[in-house]
């Protein structure tokens, strides 16, 4: 029976109580882009969170082509829950978005078994159904606006259908938003040369599959193949437990049929040979009449089961929103009744001609006569070549080429990985200075600044070429948190100048906030800067998530303590010694209860942190930060010798005051240096003319001091640099963020 409710088509079938229903939407993994992977699943989780626990048995799922909300129970409860689902979709609550993103990360779900998903990736890359093989790299990057926009686009009455196992409940309402049915582009295909074999990172499993057109004999062919392989692997040889058959809808007319079997370790080659042998035999000889009779009997048994009506209604609802036709019971009976051995043989031949045989890594299916799937890209871009850094992670002889069209990683001989920028599915930052360039053909090119000479420039070329909307941060990238160093800004500026990356600084005199340009982890930055500052420098990394707030206490770039409010308590004595604060006050701070904002406010006051820290923890960049360029060791050393990093007037100790004088060189200072140069010259004259000295280490020290004094005195006796009306020298302007 077919009817409609609020413009949503309803497909009803008779079934035993309790009433079961499924609200189906035509959106699944195939509709997403690589960089927004999981957005559909995230919408489903947010809706179920909003609906909450119910007396009815409710669930939801996302597969390749559709999203489905199911419920079973009394009719009034079914109607109530379906209406709640629709209302949540109309005004999607996103307050708990971060929580549900983490739930999905923990779930680690997939729309297909791993081996099946990887076979789809070999056929279709990272587009459409090929996304089954791709991960969901950046769930935490999906913001409220993006998730709501996705719901508004796909979860509408024009893209919905309902199935029921009984009459429509009284008072049922489906208040879904208005919308239009989505238009889907044609499924891109990689079209590898087949038949072929390849390796996948799935242990102890052998898989064979191919794309074929939907046709009446397809189900019987798949059934016969599964039975034959199970007889060989399990019942005859005992090397497998379960052989599975899958049929994946690609579009209106194409299907991917897959046979996959677990295999006892060490028997993978045998299983691959048998899988290929049985497929080839069926393509050459066709099935026996007994095998066809068994397929007919299984279909008849399924259709005679009263529950098959429910599956037919459900299939009709899915077909209405996905555009993928569903076979009716009458069609299935007619197909299996009329199937012939010759029809099965022809379908098996088509499967064989387009087949991919996939085995675990380090396994080669000898004896099948198949060619291997290409493991490397066929072409290389032209452009700027970057040589490997000797102490980097790139293998010996490797070279990175970045050009206008794309990037190529050359690993020697014919081994290369190339991704064109026009075909880039995404650029994923995996950590400090580390990226992964993902192509639509499934090839992935790792980029790490430390692997190549001028690696930062190589990464900059790639990030500039890939559109910003395709660049995301991996959920597992460790680069969050606010770094504070208990050191004055001028000393931190000097430490940053010695690095190969720049940073923005914010200081209140005691603490300096460091925000590195490339988003590398605060711990690694603290370690880098402490090597220049001092190995006794105190660092504090504050982190805040939707659930937790805590800090990491560091000394000289190394962790000495850790604290999470309400979870694990740090040592107040360590924090007190590092910050020179009263221990009893800090002990109270660590035991403080309240909202994150309240705790952070107390921490700012108790530790004397800059007042901008709460905003930084919320992801806001405050005004007034000072940009410091990373100059590398040589550039940083030259800047230090120029006196570019001096304490402001009226602050600092004797060394800071001397450095300020070396920068402005007042008259008395220049005169003192002239005197120093004269004394040093006199000492050198004595060393040259007086021969009674006994030589040795003592004379060498005198020589070094005298020459150094002469050079320093002459250098510092120069006139000061030209100053502007505000008293700022040219060096000041060069070191300023606007200079």
C-alpha cells in the first residue's frame, strides 16, 4: 500500500505487531566530499541525541546511499518519535556537536566491511561510493553552520520516504523542512585494467569483486559463487570459516558484486587461487542444474517468509529517495524462475573480465595469471625539485617535485606518487609541519617540512595551490593548546628568531604567550625555545575542550607535571616553585569547581597570566600580538649581535642595560669603548714586543681577551644609528611587526 503524510510518500506492508517504521532520507556517504567525511553521520547522531531515550525501540544508521531512522513500538509512540525526529531536523541542535564528533571518532564506523570498502576505493578512488575506503579525517572541524547547512540541503520532505509494517498511526505528522530533491553527479570511475590483483592492508582475508550491470541472473550468479567457494575453503579444506557475498549499488544500473572470505594465516595464496579458479570455472562452464535449483529454493523460502513484505516496503522507500530501483517480490520470483545456466555463465564471465582479486600485503597470488594493479603513479610533474634532508625521514635517494600542476614524490626507478592539484580531494594537516595530499585517484602523498631542504617552502607551495575549502586539520593532530613561557617578551623574541618558523607573541611582562605560525604543538615549541632561553625556563600549556580543562607544566621544554580539573590533580608544590606563588593558594586553585570560564578566570589571577588567555582558549586571536619572524640559527645570531632583542627602558638587569647602551651608543659609552680599545691595543703591542713571556695556555687566554676587547671596542665606538622623532632606531623598525 502506498500513501503520503505531509508530502512524504509512505510504503506500508502487513506485519506482526509491534508497529515498525523507518524514515529514510536519500543521503549517505557517497554524497559527501572527502574533507567533510562523516557530516551525514553527525547529523544523525545530533538528531538521536535531541530525541533522547524513548519507550519505543529507536535506532538510526547511515550507509552508502541513505540515512534511516527506525522505530518500533505502540503506534502512538511511533508517531511521537517520528515527529520528534522531523522537528530536530528542522532546527538541528548543535550545542553538543563537539561531543558527538568525538563519539563518532570512538565509533570508527564504516559504511562497508574493510575489504569491500577498499575494493570500492580501487574502482572509484575518493569520490562517490569510493569514499567507503576513505577515513573521516576532520570530524572536529565540522562546525555548526556547516552541519546545519547539510541538514537543510538533504533532510527535507522532497528527499524523504517512510515505510511501515501496518496502517499509518492516527495523528502522524512529519513536519520536515521544504526542499528539492538533490541532483547527483555521475559516479567517477578509475577504470583500472582488469582482471588484476592487488594488495590491501587487511590481514588473513581474500576478496574478489567487480562492477557489473544489474540484471536478472546477477543474484543467482553471486549465490552460486559463494556456495562453491564456501564448499572449497571451509567444508573441503578447512582454511576458512565464513564466505560473505555483497552487492553494492553504485547508481541506477551498476552494481559491485563482492565475495570475501576470512582465511587461516599462511593459506592466503591457496584461498586466492581457489577464488579465481571457481570464478573462471563458472564463467567457462556455467552452473549445474542442482545449483540453480538450490538458488530457486532459497529465493522461494525468503519470499514465503511473512517478514519479506517488510523488506519489500523498506526497499521501496529506499528506492524512492536514492534513485536506485528495488526489485519487487513478483520480479524476484520471475527472475529466479526464468534464470538459465547460460545466463549465469555470461554474468560470471563479465565478473571475471572486470575482477579485482585483493590479498593481504606481502602476499602474491601466484598461479592466477593476473597482472598487478598499478602501485605507483604513471606520470611526474615538472617544477621545483627539493632534495631530502640528511637527518629527515625521507628515504635515501628520494626527491620531492612541486610544480604548477601538482606534486610528485620520487622514490627511485619507476616508483613515484603524483597528485595533481586539480584532482586533489583534500590536504590534511597531520601535525606540526606534516601534511597529507590526497588525490581523487586514491594516491596519497606525505609532506613533511623536516624531510626536505627548504621543506617549509615546498609545503607553502602546496598549501597555496590547494583551495582552502579542501584543507583540513586531522582530528588526531596534536597542535591545540595555549603556550605561555615565564620569560619577558624580548627574550622570547630572541628565541623565536633562532627558529625556522615565526610566531605571534603577547606578554604582560612576566608571562609571554607564543602562537606559532604553522600550528605546531605547544610542547614542541616550548622545547625549541627553551634551548635558547634557558633549560630552567617555566612553560605552561593550557588546554580546553568541550569536556575538560587542564594544563601541562614544563621546565626547559620537558613535562614535569600535568593537571585536569575534576579528573587528575597536579602537584601544587611543583606549580608554586615554578611560578613563585603561595602553595596554599595554588592548592585551592587545583581543587576549584565551576565552569571552565570561572576556573580559567581564577587561574589568570592566581598565576598572573595575561588577561587575553581566556579568549585564546576560546580560539579568539586578540589584538596587540607582535609578529616575530623565524630567521634560523644564523639569522637569529646576527640579530642578537645587532642588539635587536633588548629589554624596554627601565626594565631588566645589568646585561639588559648594557645591551640597550650597545644599541643607542651614548657618548660616554662610546668613550669607554675607545678606552677599552686602546688598552687592548697596548696589551697586544706588549705581547708582540716583549719576549720574556713563557707562552702556554695563560698567554693564549691573554691573546683572546685582548683581540676581543680591541674588536668590541672599535665596533661599539661607532656613532649611533639615525633615530626617528620617537627615538626608535632603524633596527627597531626592522624588528617591529609593522617595520
